[in-house]
């Protein structure tokens, strides 16, 4: 493993932990198939059974932030949705990111 590979992996892992905070959302199509949508609306299908993703990064490198971060994204999105169902205000998109940052601080 060379230094470029180490830097690439560190970058992918860091970006994977920030999916929700960066405006991504997740939707289950089936037990093993997810659709992850970026804040710009780009959608990538993730197959959790085969550990694959449709994104260019996965096609070029065999790994990506979507594949690494989907479990955390699903967990945090569910927590956020529960929070909203409990009656919390959601005035704008920034509320979700601020809420996530507060939750992350509590976990640290």
C-alpha cells in the first residue's frame, strides 16, 4: 500500500461519515438495495448483498463513500426522522445539519 492509497482511503472514510451532514438521504428499495441521493439530486444504487455501488468512484476503485457510509446514513436519518415526528421544528434544510452536528457532539 502506498501513500496515495492511504490518503485516498482516509478521504473516502471521512466523507462516508459525513453523508447526512452533507445533505445526503437514503431510501430502501428492497432488503439488499438502497438508493442514496446527494444534496444535488444525484442518485446511486447501492447493493448491500454484493457490496457494490453505481457511482464512478466505486467503478474506478472498488469502494466509495456510499458503500462505506450507508449504515451510518440510515441510522442518523432514522434518528432525525424520529426527532421530527416528535414535533421538533424543521424550518429549513440547515436545521438537519445543525441537528446532526449536535447529535455527533453528544456521541463524542
